[in-house]
C-alpha cells in the first residue's frame, strides 16, 4: 500500500502546475527524502490509480500550513493524534518536527529537526558505542547515533501517541534497523532497572521542566552517571536558547546537579540549547 505525504508547499506546487496546463509535476511525497514525477489529469493530481486529488482538495491542504496530510487508499487524513492532547507532525524544509499541544519539540530555526538531532548525537556518540537515548521522540537522535557507528542503541519513549506518529513518519523508518531497540515506557523508571556501567554514551532530550521535572533531578542524573561506563559521555538538551546563552538559575541548576553526582567537563553547548558532560 503506497503512502503519500502532502503539505502546503507540495500542494501549492501541484496547483501551479495545473494552472499552467502542465501534464506532470515533480514532487516529494515522502517529506523531502526523494522526488518523482506525478501525472496531472482532469484538473487533478494523480498519485496512483486509487489516489487522486482535486483542485479543491489541494487548496484545502495549502491553507493548513502547519499540517501534513497522509494520502492512501483514496483517503486524506492529517498526521495527528487528538486522543490525549494534540500531537502532530509539522512540515519543514527537511524532516518533519513533532508538535505537542502547540509546543515544538525540536530545534528547527535555521536548521531542520533531523540535522539538529544528528548534531546532538555527535556531541556524545563514538563509533562502537552502546547508546542510551532517553525521551526519544521521533527517534532522530537514535537513528543518527546508529549512523555514527553505534553498536547498539536503546531508544526509550514514554508517549504511545508519539510512537504512533513516528511509525507513520518516513524519516523514522531506520528505527527498524538491526542495532536499534525501541522501548515504550518511562525513562525515569526504566533506567533504574539497567545494569551499572552498561552504556558508553547517553542522549537525554526530555520534555520541558514543567512537564517532567523528575527528568532534570539529581536522582535521575545519578542514574545516568551510574549506567555510564568510565569516561562515558552525556548530551542533555535543556531548551530555551536565551536561557542557555545568558546563564540562568535553571541551566546553572542543571550543571550544578550534574556535577553533584560526579560528572566532569560539564559545559553548555549554546547552538544546540544543551549541556554536555563526561563521567
């Protein structure tokens, strides 16, 4: 079953081609991974024999600038989950970002979510590492760690809604590769069950403090320290570029707690809105 992902930019491109009377148009329908040609017939975009979109349907997509539509089996549905809060994928010039109840969960200004997640992984991960990825989201950092040559990546995500969206996101497909283990559950609870000194590097990208304060606690940082091997590395996303840059009681508190449990070489990484540290 073929799936096609449409959003404002590629729908507008299709409408412009129809208006010019063109017989085909080149589009990316996998969220900027690749491009191919699609036919234009009877004032509509023909994705395949079961999926064709009229001018009115394309105009509807164009109006919703912060939404991605999944087209398959003749249906057109937004990539979102409203069962508990409002979770959706939002288009960018690269990989889509995750938005939860209006809050963007990725760095996307001047970059794209996959690129910034890859840079986070690069702060901590070395070839051959066994990696723990806490609060994995769409799995971009886990995939980046795997591509950097990690021998094994354990990816933990609490939200079933997020895991449902990433199962439909083509940029998350590599989570199914050998060497990546996906786990649904609480990073705070699960880390306590893990053996000491069992990871070479940890990527920690928690929700904001107001939603998950325990993931910024000295208790949790102590568990990260415990599961890391000697000289193991941590990258911890803290959010809010202005706060990280100027220094604040919040980020200074993060650094103080990391040092209190034993981390050394703790330093801010301003462009990634986070902190790196070493055991």
